[in-house]
């Protein structure tokens, strides 16, 4: 699997032989087609960028266990129906990350932003910005599934 390279002009921390970090990611989908994006909290790499919620696997966890734990810790939700979907390898300057994307079709609870992040229910084209590089392939996959043509997101404004 060839990685998507984010911020290619920046050096890679840890060099070329970095360990891969596995991350469970939930693509929460409402019946009308809206999907949930959350902002990365202050103090984290790429703070303020928008992404699908999730987090790193703990030792010994399955994809389903990691996703259940992460979405409860971050959002206060109990997920009930998930569909493992796709895997994307992203080479960020700070880490080499294997993102395990799952469609989340059913959950209970009210959204609680437990990491002081923001959330937005979105449709294509996504209106929030900037969008995390690892999120862009998902927007493209959703566009293909829904026969959406055109830009999937707004480009980050240049300073």
C-alpha cells in the first residue's frame, strides 16, 4: 500500500523506518447523508484541522474495540452498528498512520465534545476548513458512492 504523503516538503520525524500507528476512524452517517466531522483539539498536531473522529488502537484491541472506546471517550457516544470500510496509509511529518475507516450507521447518546473540539454535520462539498489530509480520500470515496462531481472540500486559505 503506497502512502498518501501529507506536507511532503517537511522532514519526517523518526526517519524512513518509522513504525506504523494504527488508528480506528468513525465515519458517522445520518440517514439523510450528512456525516460528522470534528476539529482537532488545541495542543495536538494539526490543531484546528477537521477530520473524522477516532484514535489510536490500544495494545491488544480489535478495530471494533478501539472504535467503540475512542468514540465514547471523544464524543460520549455508544456505537451500535459499524461497517469496516477502507484502509488508508498516510505519511504525516510526525507519524506514519494506518487509518482504518468504518462507517458508523447507528449509535446512541448525545454528542459531547469531551476534548474541547468542535463538530459539524456536513455534506459534500464540505464547508469547514482546513481539512486534514487523511480526511480527503474519504470525501472522495463518499463522492464516488453518491455520484457527486466537483470539489469535495474548500481549499485552505493562504495567509
